[in-house]
């Protein structure tokens, strides 16, 4: 079920490039994933400037994770999406990024 959702999101994203946006499916997915991650960070870490944390999470996510997260922009954020975001947030490289940006919050 999850794989079919990811494939559906990927197909929808690839159709966007045919519409003349000039962006690759990967760039579109990253943008949509960023929006989803930002909302998850804002919800799970109230009072924190979500933008730099979001950047660190996106920068440390695999492309498969990006596509999975971007699915939330199409079908809504579910528990799997939140778990994926929070798992990436807890990775050593993500935590280092957050710390480098002066945000020792996690």
C-alpha cells in the first residue's frame, strides 16, 4: 500500500514537469517534502524556527524518503510520514546540521 502511494506521488510529480515548470521530479518532490517536513517540525517542536530544522532534515533524507514524505503533500500527513521525518531528525548527521545552525533542540 505504501509503495503504491509513493508511486502515485512520483507519477503525479513527474506529470508536473510536463506542465512546463522546468523543474525535475526530484526538485518538485523536495519542495513538497519541505512543506510537509516544515509542518511536522512546527507541530512536534513548537516555538522552534522550523525552517533551518527542515533544511537539515531534507538535506539528510534519501531520495526514497523525500518521495515518501512528499506523498504527504498529496494525500495528507499520516503517522508513517511523521515517523519518517522524526527518524531522519534523530540521525547523527541531521543532529550535527541542526547544532551547526545553532539549534541544539533535539
